[in-house]
């Protein structure tokens, strides 16, 4: 447009004439037109001269913006790739930890190999994908506590598992009755579904003195008689070592525990209130010089925590224990209503009692164990009656009241007694899912979904003692859940497997 104005001005400077009827060109009008065209030309020149340096900065700004956008896109892609790689590394580390545990378990094919592995404690493993893992193996009651710490590239992971033993062939039976001196007698409503192993005297049916209106029947199970039926042997040496460890700990002999590596908190009051939520993670031992009352939540996933009381031990309502925590007391342990205990060990040198609404999934060791009606010991619980007692006249054995439930294993491992006092009593209405194993005398009137093994059955109806009789027991091997595992120590078919992931 500026070029048009300049061209017009140049044309105004040339002489012009009008022909025909038009008048001669007026020089005054020409001056006015030159003035306006000159003004327009200067304004356009001013505008274009002011914008003559704008293109280069704009181009530079555009280059900078595009560079930043490209850098941001590359950074985003890099970070996304790193996050993806970290996720992959983390998964590989977790799989490496699980694989290390699986390899450790598969390598333990006999009790001797397991015992040797316990003495070694830790072992490093290199896996084929380049990951590395350290596996620590230690006893946890009658189970094994295995911890695998694995690393792959920049990621690490830890897996903790309880390990138990698979049942051997003997536990495919419904009932093993190991007394060869008399018959196994069914009376009342007693019934067995599954195979029965008994002595050469076999099985018969009988009528109780004064019993009317009930016609006993022989079980519809497969019955196999043997000249000398035996219970599968259970090694008590490792269990005895574990009990000795608990006794030394409650006496304060921490230095003799090969796994000691944490701090100690001591309560010296006559009755100590111990709050689980106030215990630091690096503390391994909590000691009450007198009685102890536990409250709050005791939670562990790392090294085990030992809570020791030199007197009695009880719990406040709503108290919880979750993880590898050992509760050990010289005197009795009472679990009141609304208490929950998972993955723990309970040990008392005298007695342990579960009140009506107590809920546990734990290993329980004591000369005398009592489960009140309504209490629950859920899988994989273990109840073990040990032979030692602090007081000679103290009660001994395991009593499961009617209405109580046990999911797991019941073991009575005391020395064989010659008297008829039963060391396992399962009352009518009690429910057991799993296995009942007694090297002593047993009174069985409840129901068992699984296997029962005993040297002798006994009950008393005045004035008669009945040996080898079952009056209301219900045993059904087919109802035992698949994947059921036993405590470690049975000699036959030594095969280990994961019991629980913690």
C-alpha cells in the first residue's frame, strides 16, 4: 500500500492537461492530494520500520517453545519407562523371594536335612535371572518361620512364610486305634466314615449298662486289622529344645538365644500394663517381672517379638496379636472374650484358658489347655499338651468343651501313662477339623472332620470304666479340607509346604 501511495505521488509531479469539455487541472487540488498521500506513506513507513526486527525473536521463541515441549515429552517418556522398569524390578524381586523360599523348602527332604538347615540359619541364593536372595530359617514352635529377602537391580522385596509338613499315608485313615489288648467297641451314636486301623481283636458293638432306646451299629467304614498297629512317630527332641528355649527366656537368659539381636524393655511393677502399640520395632524382648496385662495391638512382620511374664498373663478386651509374637508366662495365661491372636505362640508352664468368645489362630503349648464353650482356635492352630508341670498336682491334658471349635491339630505328647485319666477330652458338641493325635488316653464324644489317632479310648459311667469304647464320637475323614498341613516332626513322608504367608 505504501508503494501505491509513492507511485501516485510521482504521477502528480508530471504535467497533466484535460481535453474535450473538461476544465484544465487545478494545481490546488494537486497539493491537497500530495499532502494526504505523503502522510499515508510516512505512517506506513513508520509501522513497517517498527516491525522490521520482530521476525527473528518470534522465530527464536518458537524454537525455544518447541525445544521445551520436546524435552518435556522425552522426560515424560523416560520417567514412564523408569516407573515401568521399577515395577518390573519390584515384581521380579518379589518372585525371587518366593522362588528362594520354594527352593529352600524343596531341598529339605528329611528331618536330618531340616535340622542341619536350622543350624545354618541363613543362606544366600543366586537365581538364574540375576536376582539374589537371602533365606533365613528358624523354628517357630512346631512350624518353621522362613524369611526371604531378595534384590533385583534397584528393587528389593521380603516375603515371610510359616512352613508346615504334609500329612503322610497314616493320615489318610479316619481312625487309628493302637491298643492291641482289647477290641474297639461302638455304642450309642458313635460313627466313623473312612478307614479304621485296629488291633487283631477287631471292632465290635456293645450296650452300656442301663442304656435303653439306642441300638448301636457297626461303622460302615473299611476296617483293617493289624497285629501291632502303631501311631506314626513324632519327634519330640526339637519340641523339647523349643520348650527349653521358652523356659530360659522367661528366666532372662537372652544371650543363649542364637537369634537374639534386638533390644529389651523391662517392667518391674507387680502388675505391668503393656501396650503393644508403644513397643518400638527394634525391641525383641518385653519382660514383666511380675504379672502382665496386655492391651492394644501387637503387630510384627519382621524378627519375632517375645513378651515374657514371670507371673500370670492376661489381656484387656479388644487386645490383638498379629504376627510372629511369642507370649510366654511362668504361670497361667487367660484369654478373655473379644481377644484375637493370629500367627502367635502361647506358652505357659502351668495352664492356658480360652474364654467363651476368645479367637485365636496360634500354637498353644502348656501342660493343661482348656477351651471354653464358644471359643475358637481357627486354622492353622496347634494345641500341644506337654508333660512337664511346675506343680506336681497341677491339671494336665487338653479339654475342649461342647460348643468350642478347633481347626488344626491336637497333640498329646506326654509319656504313656498306666492310669486311666484321659489327657485329651473332647466333650459332646465340640468340633474338631484336622487331626487329633494322642499317645495317651482319650475321651472322644465330639465330632472330628479328619483323622483320630490314639493309644486308648476311655470314659466312665458309674460304676463302670469303659476302655476302647466310643459312645457319641463322629469321625469323618472325607470332611477334612484339601491342603491340610501338620506340625513338623512326623517321621513318615517328610515333605514341607507353605502353611501361611505373613
